[in-house]
């Protein structure tokens, strides 16, 4: 992905196949942070997260032969659902490697969309297992984030944010492997170079946080967290240079901060998100970055695929 035109083409590709999700105001939460807050509601996207955007754009650019070989990927759950959904739409078979501790709700959803699951010991090993399966079966890789078509697909969210809140000053975006933020940041910065893009990672991962401090793309070992959707041991090679160019800062949130954000979003905004989906809002309300009074701020709610049993514990 090299130009804004790639993201605009992705928008045309997914149009009519997916929802155009709303951006809503959140004055009660904004008061806590002292800003004018808006929520980009990707938990209302098909499959409950932003992931089908990139998956559909990727599959649309594969040849019939590539799709016929079968697809393989790795995911903690949301890309698994998005890819399974997209694969079914294109008449392809998808095999997704998931960590064995993935939420049961996400496992059931993937199978419901027709995806086949192979379990890995953890998120730290699932990408190695993905490559092993690709070599063994000659599958076509549909990477969850390290792919130009996936990045462009996720970048369509940035186009929608710019349309809905054209005078936004800050946009907070969760970071896993970098697909979401690299696409959104590119779309927004190409439209408005003055906008500030803030990435948010979990303390249980933090590959980009570590990479910024090391001055190079750095792999980390991930630990347990309620934000499994954004815990990834590395940033993609296609994502990292875009993030270096367009992301202004990155901060970390912990599970206690995520639980506070989940409760506030549910109580004040009547919005239910998963741990990863609450990351951007958690960073805003805990004031990880000093923001000007009444700044216009957008929080990307990346997903809502929460295990209800776990949600009960968090609340």
C-alpha cells in the first residue's frame, strides 16, 4: 500500500459487503478526560470487529487458483472470524491457527462461519504453526496484519473517521500486529497531516512500544491479559514503516484500566466491547497522553466479541 488511492479502492471493494459503522459522541466519558470524545463503533461491524474489512479486500485480490488452494492464517480470534466470514463469501476454505486459550465464544463463532481451527500452544507460537501448515498443504497465507491489502482494508476506517469527524485532533487506535493502526494512520494523515495518531497496546504485549524504544522492529514474549485481541509478539514488516511515519506516540494500558473502560462504556454509553476493544478508551480516560482541554478526540472501539462469562468477572 503506497497511496491514499489504495485505501479508496479498498473502500470500493468492500462497499455493499460490510457495514459502514457509526461514529458516536460520548459526552459523559469525554467529561472524565476533559475532551470532546467520539467513539468509532467497529464492534458493530459484521463478525463483531473491524477484521472483515482487510480480509475481504485481501481475498478479492487473490486469484481463483490461490483461493482454491485454501487459506491459512493465525489469530487470537477476531481475524479468525473475519477470515472465515470472508472465505465463505468467496467459496474458499480457511484454516486458522488459534491459541488454545482463545475465548470459547470466538472459537464457536469461527466454526459457525465455516472456518477450520488448529490450536497452538499460545500467541507466541501460532505464527510458526501457520507457516508449518502453509508448507505442508501449500495453503495461501491470508495474514492477519502483515499484508498491503489487509492494511488498505483497515484503512477504510480512517476514511470514515475523517468523514464523520473532519476536525478531529487526536485518534486513539489499539495495536496488535499493526494492521489496524497502520491503515487508519495512513488514511488520516494523508487527509490531514496535523492530526495526531496515538497507538495503544497492552502491557502484556507491547511489541511496538518495545520497537520504538529499541529503534528497530522488536519481537516480544506475550503474557496473559483480558485484551487477547491486541496481544501479538511482533509488528508486521509492512506495518512497521507506516507506523514509524504516521503514528505520533504509543502508550500501554493494563487489565485494571481496561476493566474500568469496559464498565464505563457499558454503563455510560450502552456499548459492549471486549478487552482489546476498550484499549483506546482506557488510554484516554486514564490520561496516558496530556490532551488539550476540549480537544476533539476519537477512540476506535475495535471489537465486541466478549465472552459473557468473562465479562461477568470483569464487571
